[in-house]
């Protein structure tokens, strides 16, 4: 169960005495915190104990490790729009949380991470579980500080929320020594500042308005325009404005991985995601466009892997709330520093005023892109009806399990060239949910194929680790998402590698009785790394084989959860439907899929989009120079 503490809070927050930890909890209450994800330990005990004495209305969610706590908070923050709050102890507790801080920092997600620290008198003396987390966390946070005065706690907490959620949101870290949390608080519990709200009527300065005017002029004269939408659109809640502008200007949209769902994927103007494993129409549009409108996108190296050739024949416009993102990878012809929603509203008015009643149409351009959609539509091989071999496997499944028990303890391995593909499983999930589920992915082939084959119909219903590429993200993020939106259908689609990094959170999901659906796409290897080894390193495999995976159905059952195995196309729809209809707590689906399938399209890292591979090349390719 979720631990909710019911001690009443005095109306005036009056008490004869408070500890620093209690002042911290009350400051969280004043900032509207409802959930804290964490793992307790010695250095933070005065803080976690304060949830018992003063934590009315805050639900402490114990996770199975600190990395998972930060990833859950990340999932919660992305869906709720509120900063996720994390509490960990010192030393390895704090360093474990660094991975989640990196993940949220890379994807612009607001978190408040609070770590306990050894008493001040022991700092610098190699005390038990001492680590300089303030210094270590700075590269992966927006702000990091050690609180050195008990009475300064309210100021530090209020500032943390304001910083984390303003501008380009990112994590903030507060390190609190044990004596600071234990000492008597004699200060004032100040109310937080009003949260930053971007007004629809906000006036852009003359520099920004001038930039928008020049963007409008270039757009009006373009014949082949395209919109590249990033996560900044989601953060600004600017989906409606973006779609309205795209419709008005008859301009297609290619959303990045983190902007999936910005436009419904059945809309004619939707092109699919661009980049390394992006769809052909999206990449073709970026190659052939004469006007590229980037909004809320940092244009990372998986999209702009070869900056020298990206948009070489196009006018590039870039809008971002963070000035540092403009020109970081490519230098635009026009850059505007502004909130995406405010800028798009202003741009809509400018375009409407200049164009009059005559609607803009890009008939030839959109027809060309529609032809690309038709010619390069996604596909996969289907094994068809159940074979005799598959039938016999079903009949003798219990026998196989008995044989397994005599093998290495806990191991299981089925033939992974079953004919069932990741693509088919994801496609069926998309069909059964009609694109209306909230989906959290892990990293690797499962992530890329989910990006391609799951047809999102809703905004703010997609969670994935972007620039950090954090394996283990899917399950904790799905838990956080389900807590933020308890009525949503939440599905985690994960590979066997990523799942095993955080599968301990099955216990958390069970304890909270969350009806999340966890679909494990088990190909018995680290698929994306194996694909690189096959394509670029002469098929020399090392460090990717996972043929000793445990029996995931039995693993689920050991946690008291329902487990369902799928080994062939003949079972797929019926068993997935059964899983999706299961609402008595979490359900784990173990889909055994082909080992050797590769994700295409693919742009080798460091190569221009023009070098996009549509299918498996016949020859070994040179080793890419860019990142994966």
C-alpha cells in the first residue's frame, strides 16, 4: 500500500518546536507535494521520520532502489506536469540516484532530489557513507546545494521548486546533513512563490517579434516546408497551437522521439519521427525541405548526425525557451528565444494577418511525402497460422518447464527464432488499445520499434528515455505514470535487458496494486548492440548474449503477479487482450521474439540522413564515427 500519514496539521503551522526534517516536510506540503519516491537510510532518518510526525497528505512510496525512485519520479513528473520528489540517503544511496538525475536532466524533466548527508562535523573525514554529492550532482542538475542552516530549509525548498520548473525544467538537488535535519527549527515556514505561469497574453520583446516576422516571411515563400517538433512543445502545452499552425500553413510535422503524440498519428500531416531509426518520409522531408521550422527541439545528434549537410538547402528557423539550445548543433537562419506556446500563438497571428483569406496549400510537396509513406510503409513478416511444431511446443510446455528446473537454477531458454517479431507484438498492442494508452518504453530495439509501430493518438501519453538512453527506465516510469494518472491504461514495453535492470519494482507495483501492463520483448540478447556488431563489426558478438534469462512468467508469479507467455503469432491477439483486460494489479507478458531481427530504417551515426539504410546491407559497413 501507499503510506499516507494522517497526523493533522495546525492551521497556522504552529508547534512548540520543529526539527529541520519536520520543517522540510512542511515546506513540501506548502509546495503542494503529494508523493515522495524514495529509499530510506541512516543519514536521512530525521527526514523520513518527519513524514510520520508531520507528513499529512504526502504519500511516501518506497522503491526497491534509488535509481528506480528517480525514474518513477520522472514518469510521475512527465504525466502530472508537477516536479517529482525523491528522498535518498547518503553515499551510494545518493550516487545511485545520479542515473535518474542524468535521465531527467537530459530530457528536461523537473525533479527535486533530497539526499541525507553525514553530520557536518564528519564531512571531509571519510565518514561512513560520506560522498560529496553536491559536487558530483552539479553536471546533471540545474542547481545543487548543501543546506548548511536548519532555518534556511524553507528558502532552499521553495527555491528548488521555482528553479526546477522554470524556463527549461531540470532536476534540482538538495543535500541535507543529518544534524541540520535533526536540529531545532526556529525560523519561519515561508509560503512558496507563485509558480511561473506563461500567460497567453504575454508580450514578446521586439527582438523576438522581429525574428517571428522573418520566420513568417520565409515560411510564406517556401514550397517544401516541414515542422520539426521537440519535447519543448509538450512542456509548453503547445500542441493545439502547433497543429493549428500546421493546418493553416498546410505543413507536415515530424515529431522527435520525445515529442511523440504531439500530433495524432492518423493525421495526414503526420510524418513519423526522424533520425537514426526514424521513418523514411520524415527523413526524406528533412532532406528535401526548403524550410525547416524547429520548435522546442535541441536537434540532437541522433537527428542531426551530420550537421554540415543537415538542411543545407533550407531556411532553418529555431524557437526554444533556452538560448543555449539555439545554434548548439546547427546554426539556424533565424532563432527566437521564447516559450513555444507564446511564440506559436504570435506566429499564428502574424501569418493570418499577412495571408488574408487565401489558404496556403503545398499540394505537390504533400503529395510527394504521401507517396513516400506509401512506398516506404512499415512492415514485418508474420509467421501466419500456428505450425505443428508450435502446437507441439504448447502441448509439451509443462514438460519443458520440468526439464528447465533440472538445468541451471532459474534459467530458461526457448527457441527465439519463433517467427514472432517485436514489431508484430507492438503493432497488435497499438491496434487493441487504438493508440489511446499511456506507453513507457525502455531503451534499445524495443524502444525504436515502439516509436515506429505504436500509433499514439493522445498528447502527453508517451514516456521514453531520450538523450541519456537509460536502460531500466520503462517499468519505474510506468509506475510513476500510473500514480499520476490512475485511470489511464498504462503499458511498459521493455526489452529483456532493460527489464532486468529494474525488475525489483514489480514488488512496488504489486504493493500499490497498480494495474500496469508490462510487456517484455525477449529476444535473448541486447538487440541494438548486437545489431551494430553484426552490421559494423563482422558479426563478432561480445557482451550481448542473454540466453540465460530467467523464466519471466515464473518471476512474475514469484512476486504474486499474473504472468502470460506468448511464443507465436497464433497466441498473440488473444493473450494480449487477456493481459490488457486484467485490472487486478500488474500483469507481466513474456513475448519470446526473434533474436536476429534488425531495426530499419537506420542512419549510421555520424552519417548524413541521405545515407539512410532501408534494409539489411549485403556488405559489412565501416564503423560509424558518431555515438550510438
